[in-house]
């Protein structure tokens, strides 16, 4: 019987399948499960995009600002090129006056008579030095920041309104720079010949602290910040923030219109002080989409940690600057130290020498510093258009800052003098992006770009 067991097993399996088939036939057919599949038409692979030329669109946008308006904007911005040189020469003249008149040495001697502590001698020197140099720079300051702005229609304040804010800013500078210089000279005394390394560290810490406290302590001193009322715009701004990991649960508006007609916004702060703010000029002049486009750019700075990257870049540049100051100070004091009554690098009376060297370095480093900032701005532009997807809105808002930024410079001008991309560069970025997204439903439904 054992040899028949496999055969009997096979027969049993066949009979079981046959029985199941008969039962299924008797029960009748069962309905198959139904899944609803949503479909939408797609453009054929390789289908040509609608005719669109990014270069023509860029030129057409730029052509919207022309004639007297363009000439005025160009004149204002190009005048700033010469102001860089003028500011440097003015700083050199002030330092020369303080040194050759021995006024700097006299302030140092006054500080030494008040205390024998080298630490406290520095703030006793720094306070009068800051106030004195501020007063000596005031003629240039009032021309650049009030009369020139007024002449180009960029100033909304009266003189006394502007002067009141100038005094406030001067008070803040007096406190911050006195603290910074006191710490800097303490590091110089401690480090000796390696003071430039310590000075770089002091600079980095000082810069980071200012970035943290500015949104909550400094900015409100000259502008009033209020909460943006509930609205579809506020909802969309906060939605954009949540989607991109910006830890802000409110949107603030500040009254920049009392000072000028310039539009701006920022997402600023570190370590829990981050907040979204836009000025009332942007709110008044910008459309819903333009405001979102601008804030998408500003959120890009936050998401890409531009504050940290900028701090690192500036710290490296500051290190080079302090080496320049160290070597330059040694050469100048070796030649003229006796005439100026300056002893060593830790002598605060030598601060005008360091200030003069810093002014020269900053002028020479203008293209480098501008390139660092401009590169960050370009990246934020790209982040913003990818996040908000409104290239035309960003292009039109670029035109609205044309009253104080030259839109179409020569390449060498942009490389040297622009800390933001030019209007042409920014609009070209937007139109180039749009050219790659013409078949996207939201771009198809969006505004038509000029051609």
C-alpha cells in the first residue's frame, strides 16, 4: 500500500480543486474590486514649450523704467562710487589730524590720569574718541544721509526728525563700540604679537551678538514694529514659513515710510530671536504676490543659514584685515611714532592709526566684500522663486527699487560696486527659471511676461 500513497495524494488534490470549482460555479460570479484612478492630460514627451525668450522678457521688463526716472536712478547709484573714495579720504584726514596734533595722545594722557588700570583707560579713551570722530564726520554724514537723499526724493523726514534718529544711533554706537574696543585692547595686551588672532575672535563674537540683539533691541529704537493684521496675506506668509522650516509664528510691519520710500523686508535673528518683518512701503506698494516673492527671498537667507555663512566669511576677511593692520601699524609707528607720541600696539592713542589702515583696507576690499554679499543674495533669489514660484512678481518688485538702484550696469560695475545683484541679473534669473517651467500648471495660469 505504501507505494500507492503518492498516487492517492495526487488524486485527493485533484478532487479538492474540482470540488472548489463546482462550488464557485454554483455560487455565481463575484464582482471584482474597483479602484477609481484620477487622470489628467499630460503634454506629449518632447512637445515644444510655448514660445518664450528669457532675454526678450528681461529687456522688456527693464524697458519699463526709462527716461528721466532711469537717469535719476543711475545718477544716484553712480554717485555712490565716488562716495566710497570720499569716505576713505575723509577718514584718513581725521586720523591724520588726531595724530599730528597729538590730540589722540592727549586723550590717552587724560585717561591715564583718571586710573592706573589699563583696562579702564581704554573706555575712557574710546568714549571721547568716538564722539570726537562722529562730530568731525558729521558734515559728510549730513550730506550723504540727509541732503543727498532729499535731493533724489528718497528722504521723507524733516531735518529734526532725521537728526533725532542720528543721535539715537550715535548713542547705540557709543555703547557698542566702547565695549568692543575695550575687549579688543584687552585681547591685544594679553596676546602680544599674536593679537591679530585674538582680535579676529573678538570680531566674530561681537558680530554674532549684534545679529542676535538687533531685531529685538536695536531696530525698535528707530522704528515702530506692529503685528500684521489677520489676512490672507499673513496666512500665506506664515504658511510659507512653516513649509520652509522658519520658526516664526507672527509677522511684523515696521514704519519705514516715515524715513523713506524704500521697500524692504527681513527674516532676522538667531537663537530664538528670529522674526519675519516687512516695512510698510512694501505693504503699500507691493501686490500680494510681490510681497510673497520678497519674503520667499528673505526666508532663503534664513533657511540656507546665510547669517552663519556671512559670519564665517567676514571673520576670514577680518583676519586678513587684522594682519594688514598689524603690519601697517608696525611700519607707520616705526617711522612716525615719535611725532605722534604713540608707544606700542596696546597704546589706545594708536587707534587713529588702526582706523586709517582699516579705511584703506575696506576701500580696497570693496569688491571682495560685495561679492560675498551678492553671491548670498543670488542664492536667496533662486531659493525664493523655487519656494514661491512667482518669477514675474519678483521681477516687477525689482523694478520698484529702481529709484535707488541702477538697473542695468556694466559687468565691471556690478562686480565691484554691487552688494546685491543688479536689476538685469535678478530679472534674468527669474525669466530663465520661468523658461524651464513653462509647462507647469501654475506657471501656465500665471501672468504673461512681456516679450
